[in-house]
């Protein structure tokens, strides 16, 4: 069997590996399990969030090595010289997994123990962080490298544990789209587990069946820009990418457009930012247009036409408490994070642009001034054509009920089609939302057909003082829904804030 020169691998070995992968995706799954087992022994890693974070930066460097090797091979075929992004000493095949002529790990050259830990912490991370200053722009892979390694730290304190994890990572191959697809599913599972683990992990995870249903309703198209200003793990952007690539028969131009000019996100939290980058890479986007920033610090008045997007898909964080200086960036001032995001999304959409946004169901009926003003803005500046009412338990670990608002910017609301999602069972960790639960919604939404779970409301019948949009299914007997103590307390807090603001203005006037 002939040998591929310089690769250290025979064609036989490569073919055997590919066959193994096709026959059994468990190789990837087993590697992830092995990594988690090692991290469980690591004192610096105590939660699923830590496991995902530490796996992410190692996966990223392994991915980068594969990308560089592919580019070098392409350049060689074209008779060109490839200029590597990373210096030799900092490439995966030099510090992490140096190979002998037999293609196996060279234990004589491979660092381990304290030497490995010190190299990673004191040399590798500072070197990679320096790329942020060297990069030509924020949408380059060089900039992403600098951002990622400036925001996270190596929490694997044992160099021996680190060596073991590296060897598991090195077993993984994700050079082909098939391999990336396989790994992306497993990575999504890690993100889901991270959310289930509690703490703030749930902020980064929106149920993928709900996202897929939202994408199907909004219907993004190639050539249109898709945006999520609170992207978390980039679930919306990844699913939109899968939706557009599933159509097949894409031209080279289409593929380039999808890679470079279609998906845009912003994320405030460091861990979520890293996970978003890695998630999009595994889905097949080489240099994701994700910016590490607090979206709400941008003044709405500064948004220009060039800044706008064709599609917004998002699940902004709710229940937050934004500072006064952040609120000043918005015409409708409120401490509620989700309400500020909704203003941002309306503003940043182009005329004719389409949005799908998850928000607390209390938004539909809250009586505070901010809620009323925001509903008025939405109804008057956008065609709010669909409201999906989600049952409790849709978001695991979240005690609030949610709705999804679907709207098109540029024309006022005429009719609103409501759909009350009822899977016929209690949703929870062991019984989560699935794609079948949303099939009827997606089907009926196309024609906005009435059913026992759906109905249409004429915008003319909406109270012009309160703009109340409460979900009241006319096809069933009146059901009294008692709000949770948490929801009541949140509204009281919101009203208290308003009162305090009014009193402060009065004091200012009296002076």
C-alpha cells in the first residue's frame, strides 16, 4: 500500500479510519466522555461550564491546525508557499502532539507534567492573546484567536491531566464536512448539558427544536444578513446555516456568501463567546462574524442603514437589571434587559426585514409604562403577524413562561395569528421539547389557519390605551392563569423603578 509522503499516514490507515467513522460515530462520543472523565479529576474544573470551556479551547487549536494543514496542502498543489498563522513552536503538531515517522505521538518530544502546564499558561496563552493587536480586522481568524485566548484561562492545573486530554483531542478528525457535522452534534450535547447543570449555563442554550421552528417561519435566504445580538452559544446562527445549506446545489459564490457575509452575532459573556465561535466552526463556518461586546451599550440613535440586517433571530436574556447609563441609549427606558434588546432588534432591522424573538409572556400584558410603550412601538412600526405561546418547561431551569414574537418591519400590524403550543405532556429535563411538538405550528403558520390551538386577532380590536396582547384562546373555556410570585415581584420592581425615576425628575424640577 503506497504511503502519502510527509503525512506519516498510509492510505490504508486513512481509509480504515473513514470506514470506522461511517460505521460508528461512537469514536467521537467516546473521546468526549474520556475528556470529561479526566476533567472530573481536575481540581480547577468543577462544573459542566468548566468542562465545555476547557474542551473548547483545545478543540479550537486542533481545528486551527487542521485548517492550516489544508491551506498549506492547497498552496503546495498550486505551486505557492503558505504563510502559517502560528509560529512553529506554537502549532499543535509541535507542542501538543509531535509525531514520529510512524505517525504516532513522539513521547520523547511531547511535553508533560509541569513543563506542559507552564508552557500553556505562561507562553502559549499570552502568545495567542497577542493576535488581537496584530489582526487586520475583527472578522479575521487572527482576531478570533486573540479574543478567545484573552478571555479564558487554562484551568487544567495538572500537566499530566492536560497531556491525557490532548491525546484524546488529537484522536479527533474534523477535516471533512461529515466529520464536522458529527462533532457539532456532540458539541451541542455538551452545551445542552452545560445548561442543565444550572448556574448561568442555561443562558446559553435555547431548545434546538424551538430554534428550528423559528427559522422555518422566518425563512432566511442566501444573500440576506442574519443577526443575533445576544447570541449565547450561536444556536440560532448555526441552525440558520444548516437550514440554508440543506437546500443543496449551492454555487461557489453562494458558499462564499454563507461563509463571510451572512451570519452576524454579538455576545457579552466570555465563555458564551468562546462557545459560540467553536460551535459555528464545527458547523462549518471558518471565521465566524461574532463580536465580543455588550450590545446594549450601543446608542440606538447611532445605528445607520449600513448597520442594519435582513433577519433577526434571538432569545435575549430576561430578568436582567440594566444600569441607568445603559438605559439612556434607548428611547423607551427600562431596566429590563429583554425590553432593551427588543428595541435594539426593531431598530436594527431593515425595512421589510423579518424577526423572530423569544420574550417573557408577561411582556404581552404588563401595565408598566415601558411595557405599554414597547408594545405600541412594535405594533405601529412592525407587522406583528404571529405570536407563539410556549408552555412552561420549554426552557429547562427557567421558571418563566415565554412567547415568540414574529414580525416584519416597515408596516403596522393588521392581524395577529396566535398559536398555543400544547405538546400534551409536561416538559422537563427528561421530557424536553422535540421537533414533532412544533410540526403543527409550522404547518398552520404558513396559512395562519384557525384550529383548536390557533386563532386570529384583528389589530383594530386591541385596546389603544394598554395595547394588551394577552394570549386568550377563544376556542376553549376561559382559563384563569395565576402569575408566579417571581413574575409579580418583577412587575412590582419595575413599577418601583418607574416611580423612583418620576420622583427624581420632580426633585430636579423643584431645584
